[in-house]
């Protein structure tokens, strides 16, 4: 069975979106290296009108997705157990380390919330991991689900081709990626750094590493501190 991403959503028509294009789309539709499934949770409502939400316990604005409806949708899935993700602004941040672990599984199941969110009881009872893609609130979980799925799928063997291209990407060793350049040699007064045209692969590798370190120190001091801590551990 290929890596399978199953999305529980009120809006299955939102998919595949960007998951259906470029190398990732080809790996799904033509090569069968991974699979995308969507499940309309509205189909599991016992209400004749398809309602699957109710007012928040304790009062307050908005609506909350009901635990029993989400549970029925989840229980309808077949196959081996997979990590259960709930896309939520209050979740733990999506990181490359977490993505790498999920990509080793048979796939993931992603729940997309709406309104004020999902009844906490079903999240706790079924063991969902709450995942945030950033410190911002979205109207629903669909866009965030696509981010999580794409991050996982691109690590599936064969999807992006050369595995070595993944080794120096941002976050792989707590460093951000170095800047990239291509022709033309000069663009609006800006030249490609001479070192990249030297043909000296050792010096190019050193320059790229220096760029990664400098960029990380400037833009993500939290990652830089973690990188230094890991270096100290390895040196012991």
C-alpha cells in the first residue's frame, strides 16, 4: 500500500488543490507512489439537514463540530493505524522532525476543523495530535492540511527523485537553506557570487555552509541555538 493521506473535511471539493500538480501530483496520479482520499464528515450526521455542529457548552459565539459525528467518520476508515492530525492554531508547531516521523508511517489521517473548532473529547479519546502551521488563525483546516500532507509526501521515496537533494534543505540539521542562483549571470545589477562559478566544489560547499549558518543566525536565532547545542552534544 502506498503512503495514504486521508482528509476528514466538510469541503472535499477543496482537494487536491496544489497536491495535484507538479512532481507531487504526478507521483500520485501517474506513479501511484502515494494516495489521497477525502471523506465528507457531513455524511455522518444523523440530522436530516446534514448539520454536524452545535453551540459551545458554557455559551459563547460560533459553533463546534460534534464529537460523535467526527468519531463516526473516523471509525469508517479501514486499513492499518496511522497518525491522527487535527489542524489547529493551538496545536504544536509543524516541524520537519515531526513530518519525517509521519512520513515513515503508512500514511496520515488529517481532520479539518471549522467554526470554533472540534469537541475536545473526540480529540482526546482518539489520540489526535493537534498541529499548527503558524501563529495565525485560518477559516478552516483545509489549507493547513495541504501543508502537512505536502511536507510528508515529498519525503516518500521516489516522489521528488534524487534523495540527496533533501539533505541540505532548511531544518534538516537545524539550519536554513543557502541561497540559490541560476542564469543569467547578471540580473538588474546583481551578479551570481563568483565562488559559485569557480568550479571548486570544496570551496562552494564551504561557502554554502557559511551562508546557511549566517542566515540561520539572522533569521532564526532559536534554530541557531539548537544547532549549537546539538554540535556540543556530538563533540562530547
